[in-house]
C-alpha cells in the first residue's frame, strides 16, 4: 500500500493508522487490512464506475437494514460512503473476525440455503429503479450463447492436446455442450410461452461462494463482496451453493438437494414455472465454463476433474428429469 494512499485514507477517515496488511492484490481485487487506534478495518479498491458503486452500496444498506449481516461501510469525514484517490474508488469496511463458512455437514448446507432464501425474499422489497444494465434477465440468452460458443471453441482447440487435464475435460465436454444447447432451447421456448408471466427477479449476489461467506466469532453469518450484485433469477446464487456442496460430497445426492431446496423454499417460495426455470438454469454447464475460464481445471489432476464432472453430469440429468415432470 503506497504512502500516498495510506495518508489519504488516514486524512479522509480521521484514522491513526498503526499497521497495514495486504490481503489480496490481483487484477480483480486490491484489499488491505488496516489496524488503527480506532479499530480494525478493510480497505477495498472498487473496480467499477461510481454509479455502479452507489447501487452496490445501496443494496448492501437495504439488506443490512432488514437484518442481513453485511460488513458495515464507514463514511468519510464528509459523510460519503467511499473515497476517491488517483482516479480509483475505495471503500472502508468493518473487519469481520471469523472463518470462511464451514460447509462440513448437511445441516450447515441447509442453514445456508435458508439464509439465501431469506435474502432473496427480502430483496423483493427493494425498489427496482435501476437501469437494465443491472438486470441479469436481460442477458440470459446472450450469456448462454457466449458460454456455448466458448465451450465449442475450447473443445476444437484442445482436440489435439495430450495434456491429462484437457483429456479429462474432453471426456465430458460433449455432454456439457449438448445439455447447454437443450437448456438454451427450452428457456427460449418457456420465455415466449410465459410472456408477461416471467420468473420473479431477486437481488442476486452473483458471486455466492464460500470465500464470500464468513462465520464470525459470534456465529453470525456475514455475506461479503457484493461487487457483482444484480437483479436475476434465484438459480444464479443457488448454483454457487450447490456447486460448493457437490465439491464436498462423494457423489451427486438427490436427498441432500431436496433438503437444501426445502430450506430455501420455506423462505422464498417459487411458482411451478419458476421452479422449471430454476431446474433448467441449474442444469446449464455454468460451472464447467467458469472452471475453464479461470484456469481451475488446469490445476487439478485428471481423476479430480473426472470425479467433479461426473457429479456435475449426474446433477444435470437429475435436474432435467425434474424439469420434464
């Protein structure tokens, strides 16, 4: 952390800073922990425009006011929720002392599903006065098309490779592409059939993985990093939760899925056509695309990849059967 930025933070927030610790510095994130006489804080550089940042902070404030645990954002001495330094926007947040949510039992998965259902239900009260750029629903078909084009391109580029991880993914890629195309066709047909009766949108965190979910020392569960928040269907967050569960289990388990969904639906009920939409979107190979794009498969062994993709395949088969009922 540069001395200029450190000084600007101290002046802007009237802090006497003792120590800083770099938490994360990547192309996507710059996060430092600040120890000051006034307490412990997190400083984050926000890679977004000012309008988008205001929207994110507004959503956080709304959910926080309804009892959802989200780290508090400290105002500047001029009562602003963020500061600007050399063209970048920064937010000073409450430091939460805790650990990444320990998804070690089915009960813990159920508890997290209930919390997610509560967030989605509460978010329906949020005034949807934001422009279409923040509506994921406006981009569903385009996102499906882009993902399928990417998978096809990756397959063609990898056919001559002898890398073990590529060979492992290739053994499942045809199923992923075929499933994705089927989902794309069905959602397009459903959207035309439903016309005005589209699935209700919720405020979607859109990055709902375990590193963004912290269990504090008080046992309260905090949801962090709302940078990708948008209005979308519930399945976008549910997909990340299911993926976390799948990674930690020995195989796809329909009974666990049913328990998780019961907990979610008890808080945020869905209509029959919303359930069908959810089944379809959860069956789409979002996770295959994400792991390829972020290079995660390349850091796994062939057996690890096959184990994971077999579970993803079993999940998709189960969800598509549920959709057709």
